[in-house]
């Protein structure tokens, strides 16, 4: 998500903050997907979850994922270019950890949204109990 990260911590604490933001974004986006397409559109729960998760990854983790991709794929020809690009990234040492936590937080957020707002958790527990 393109937002100011100057307030975020570094290392594991910053990754947990990014994951928490992705979790909240996942819940909100699941609600939006369900309200816009799910109930009236006849979408299955799997399609709702998949679309909400992909949107969450794009919105909450898109900037970090792009930076991680950029650093690993684009050839850096000069040290000056590397320094300029690294200067724009908050905590480049833990960018991989931040991306991992954003992916997991988005997945957990979409799953919590599904469980709470679609009645999926209640149905799941009913199937486990044999009802």
C-alpha cells in the first residue's frame, strides 16, 4: 500500500505491523467483495475469498512486493542507482519478512472476514460436529 511508513518499526516489529495492516485490509476487502458481488452475484465462497485475497495483496502489500521483485530482477548497473532506489524503501533489510507477513496477514484477514460475515465458521463447526 503506498502510504508513509516512517512511523513503522524496523525488522520483525515492522513486519508484524505490516501484517496487521494487511489483516485489517483483508477483512474490509472481504466485506466489500461480499457486499458488491457475493450475495447478489451468486459467487461461491471460494471465489469471494480468492478475489478478496488478491485485492488485499495488491492493496496492502503491492509496494513491498514490487520493490522485492525490482531488487531481484532488474539489473542494477551502478552503485548510485542502487543507493537511490534503496533510499526510497523503508527498511530494505527486512523487506522479505515484511512481504511474507503481508501475504499471511492478508490471507488471515480474508479468512476471518469469511468466517465472521458469511456464516462459514458456523457451517464449518456444524460439519465437524456432524450436525
